[in-house]
């Protein structure tokens, strides 16, 4: 999917494609799904695009494909896109095929293109012990943290794996004065200590635990929460879980402000309206882009000891909280600690190895087999 509706993987692909077009390193063709919001006027001297458009023809073709392929690895939409892409790939000759975050594509691609190097760029922990053989389909696996690298090796000790840390746009997420106007618009008082959560409203992100933590802070009404995000990328729909969170936030009254889904370009302004950021993930985040974005803005961060997050954080300006039973209480204690000793945690700095330029350089260097 193009990065017009947000999404970490989508933005990261854009970063290395932008770098490639600027530096002229390789001749890259990207196969993706067309979106009407796309700006297709950009230069295509080194980057080329093949779009699968979704219309009545593709709907019929997908239904036919689904009936003939009932044992596919992914759902019909994802598998049909692979089938469409393979038909296009057979008309070309490529020196390498890079698969973005779909290890289940490996088996069929290896069968269809036995002599073409295959590389997997893995962003999530999708190669479990039960599916460790998927790594055998690829000549190399790039992971976004050492945590994820070790997970792949645990599943398949023969896999060739390298870490390429994600990067963020430090110009977009640049340090800036506190956004006083937005704070006023959101009805925060000058003496409020505002903590921002930015991300999807899904169980694994720990938003429920975060709200429970704020319910434990009723005796500290000046600690406020700003929630930015929706249930899905693009903000087009809600889930039962996100609706229950909205109801809980509504019951908390003035303690919480909820913006709903915002375009990615508006997120930096929301971060700059806060005093600190919180990323309460209850699952193993393989990297944690929202942590890096908050650090780039200069916000101190409260987050969990989760997956690859400890590899990113600046320990002097962040508080790491253990997950599991009692997590809400530990989050509330961390919020009090950060507010009462704010000068100790202020002045966060993002390591330069997490910039999008360094990420793109490392990505292309890692393509070599």
C-alpha cells in the first residue's frame, strides 16, 4: 500500500525510494496497490511503479482466484496481489526481488523464480518457530532491530540475517517551540502536564492499560492525556475495541483529549503540544517508530521494556516500564516520576543512526549478498 494513509512500513519504503531517486543507485520497480490520493507526478528516472487498480475487473478476478486457491498462506486480497505481481514479474528480468514484510510470499516466489536472489525486509515478528522454514526461501533477511534478528535466528538457525534500523524524517519531526496554540485549542491549561499517545487503538499497543493508569491518578488532575489515532490506518472505520476505548475516554472527562485519526503530516504538531510521550506497548514492538519520533521532537518518553524498544531509547531521558500484571500501576508511577522530576528527563536527543538518510544508506548496503 502507498503511504498516503500512514503506516510505518509504507513510509519506510518511501524513504529508501526517495533516496534512490536522488542518489541514482539502482533501477527499482515497485509493485503496489493504487490509491486515488497518490501523487504520481514525481520523477521516475530510477524508480518505476506498477499499480494494481481495484475495480470491478479485479474484484471478479480475485473471486475466481480465491475459488481455485483455497490453501493460500494469506487471505484472498493479499494472495491475489501476489498472483497479479508474479504475472508482471515474469515479463521482466530482475537482478533481485525484495519482499516487504510478507514472508509467506517466499515459497511461491522461490518456486516461480528459482534463480533470482530473494531478499525479505521483515518489519514484524512473522517468522515463528512453526514457520521457520520460510526463511529458507530467501537468500537474506533484513530485520529492523537486533531483537527481531534473534527471533528469526531462533526460528531458523541457518537463516542469513542482518539488522537495518528504521529511520524517521528528522526534518518533519524536528525540535520546535511548544505548540501553545494547539494546547489552547485542546483546552489544556498552562500548568497541565500533557502526555501524548500517538498510534493505533488496538489491544497490543497498551492503550487500555494506559487509561487504567490515568484512572489511578484521580488525585493528580493536572496530569492530562492526549490520544492521537484510530483503529485502522486511514481512520476509515472503528472496531469494537476502539469504540470501547472511546467510551472509557469520554467517561474520564477533562482528563483526556481524543483527536481521532490524523494525517501523518499533522502528528508532529500534536507531539509538540505535549510535555512528554507515552508508548505503553504490551506486545514485543520490533522497533517502535513512535518512540523515535517523540525523541526527535525532544520529548521525554515513558515506554515499556518491549522487543526492540530498549535498543532505541536514550536511557537518560526515558523511563522503561515492565509489562505484565501491575503494568497500569507502574505506568501511573512513571507518570508521577516524570512530572515531578521533569528537568531530569527533558532534552531528549535521537541518535543519528535512526535518521531516514542513514536508514536508506544502510538498507542499500545490506542488499549485497
